C-alpha cells in the first residue's frame, strides 16, 4: 500500500480529528479520508474542448453518541475542531439508536491485485490529451461517421479509514475511463457510443473511437420493429443499466430490512434460472470497485448471492449486519469523504456454468443499450425502457437495425428464464456477459 507525502499529512490530521471527536464526547468515532488527482479531457466534435488537472482532499467524521451517528466533513484542516463539534452535536440531536452495535474491529485484510498503475498515477495532461486524440482518430477511420463528444479521465488517489476501535487502513489505486459518441448520416441519422474503463493505463483509445463510429454506421437505415413477446439479447451495457435500475437494491440488506425488497424472506428459494450465479467480489483482480477494505474498514470478500438460481444471501455493511446479527460482507461504499457510507455492490459478477454463444442460436432482438432504466421500480421489478442501438437478428442472418423499440417486463420474472453468454465485460462495478431474456417488445 502506497502513501504519498500529502497522504501522510492528511492521516496526521485524521488522527487529530479522531481525538477531538472523543474529547467532544463521542463514545466512538471514525474518520474516512481521501486525497486524489484527476486529469480530464473533454472532446466536442473534432476538438479538445477542455483539459484540466485537479486535486482534492478531505476528511469525513462519523461520531457515535448513545448509538446515534452524527456526521461532518471538511477539506480545510484548520476546521478540525468545528468538524468534531458538528458531528457530535448532530449525533446528540438524532437521539438514541438501540439497533447500533459498534464500529468495526480491526481484522486482517487481503490486498487485491491489479488496482494500481504507477504510469497512470504519474500521467501528464499532455499524455491524456494525446489519448483523447486517439479516440478521435479511431472514429474518423470509419467512413460516414463523425465524433460528437467524448473524453478521457485519468484518476489516482489514496483512501483511508481510522476508527476508535483501532482500525487504520490505507490504500492507493488508479482508474482510467474513456468514452466516445459518434454520429452517422445517410438518408437518416444514427448515433453510437463506446467506452472503456480500467485500473491500468492504455495509451491508445483508437479502438474505442472506431467501435463508436461502427455502431453509429451499423444503426443507419433502421426498420420498424415488430411487437410481441420475443427473445432479446441484452449486451453487457444494457444488462448493467437494467440491473442498476430494477434489481441491485433488492440485494442490499438496508432495502430488505426496510421492506423495500421483493426478496425479503426468500433466502433459500429459487429466484432465477437454475444455472445463474451472482457473486459480489470486492477482491476481484483489477476490479473497478476492488479494494482491500470497504468504506468502514471491513475486509473485502467474495460473497455468493445467487447460486444455481437459489438466493443465498444479501449485501451488508456494519450497521445492517448488526441489526440482523450477522457479519458484514464488506459492502459499505462511499461516493467520497463528504458522504456517509451506505450499502452497495462491489464488482457484481453474473456468471453461469452453461454459458454459450447466444447470438448464433437466437431469433429475436439484439440490444446494446437502454434509455430510461433509472425509471424502473426497484421494489416490484417492473420496467419499461427504450432500446438503444437495437437490431433484429436470426441464426445465420444479417442483423437488421431497428429504428425504435420499447421493452417491458419484470426483472424477477426475467431472471427465471435467463440464459448467459460467453462474453464478459466490466461495466463499472458490474461484470456481466450478454444475457438472453424473454420480454415484451413494442415496435413503432
């Protein structure tokens, strides 16, 4: 685990903040800190619209008084006493919480492989601009396609957790993201997009730009879609969008305990196809959300959620685990130092021992992305979304682009008939292959 000089200084401030919180009357206290650097390049059509290099650092404090948790944060290390006072006062104002057990105790952690790249940590803005130009070059290789927008982000940072129980954990990681949206014109107009994310530096993104252009060109000349109940192949991006909108919160213990999950009381039941496996792995090598520990300092682990279609467990942070009398699964996640931790998935993996080449045997539709998945009902699982870059497919036939297509269904019903492809891709914190599902299709 690598600690920079800035990180050392921030950790010293974190120790002072921890002591101040206890002096103010906190029975327990926890400090989460981050120091990071981001190099960002935004593209607009053929040009670099903006390039920036930014730094950020700060501390977030949770103070516990009579089981109630108060929170305060700051990026100004001269305000530590005020932060401590604010968090303790906030806890006292909330009143006692009898379900609170305690902050986590120190445990041994395992460092995941492949989450830090020194080259990415040290990348210059000029190098990042060169990578952005490779996006444009790739798109321009496709006849009839033009870049619309895109960008590159190269991020490095150190995060740490300290608490009054004795936890002191520090970790440095890197992340690279790139994206391109393209447009193609003939008698009509079509768009396509592609993206990349990795813990490691890639100096050329030509393939990302080229794939965006090819998708836009392939989507030209869209026909009218036929309505009815069809087999639909959802590419990894579409799968991730649907799962995030309609399903993931049902696996979180917080939703289960509050009665906001249709999976409440169903442990041990068959909820999906007997070949489906869903695992959450915070230690996945090179995983976008991999870390030695979660947002509270609990060791990361591999948690089986669905095995051969049977619901095996839920995702827990320290608080929800205490309420159910179980161990945390290491699924406390944070958006940053200024946000409270919450339950969340980390490298959710969809898999099956019976995976096969789905497109070679499917007659129906192929969908690359979705519009409106965020409007799905995560409690009931109902959704109605628009397909993006959809194609009519048949075994041995050429894919025919479809101009407009609506998809509707219920995620919990779909899971029962799901089939899994052999391709696999990381879409942020979700790792999934193409999935074959049956759902209602509305053409236009």
